């Protein structure tokens, strides 16, 4: 393997690590230290529209806002929108339950 090819592979790997396309720790080139790992439930918090450091009251408010917005009864006039809303509401409820389960274990 040539030196140029090895350098290209190493650079490509670092870029893919930073973008989250590969598993492993991404490194900050300036300091050489691993970057912070993302929160394990970041996708669930994003789905609820809540910040990662939200307390239980804020989480419940965000969850209720999503339930009000995507409740299937609001879209009774449009069957396609009703199907989308019910599927989205299932994902929101599952995310909220995962967050609650994890927070109970941590407490």
C-alpha cells in the first residue's frame, strides 16, 4: 500500500467518523481528544421537541403538545393525514416511554 493511499484512507475514515457514518470515537484534530458522545436518547428528545436536559415536567409538556398536534381525531376529514398522525403518535408515545423508563432506572 502506498503512503498516499494510506493517508487518503485515514483521512476518509476520520471524516466518516465525524459525520457519524462509521462506528467509533470521532477525534477532534486540534486537541487529539475524543469528542463527546451523543446522548443515547437524543433522537427521542428530538422527536418530542424537548431539550436534552429537560426535567420531567417539561418532558410531559412537550409530549402533550405532540399528542395534541398529532392526535388522529384532528384529521378525521383526511384519511391519509389521519394515518400519518396515528403512526407519528405511536412513535412519539414510544419515545416518551423509553425516556421515562431510562430516567426511572437512573433514579
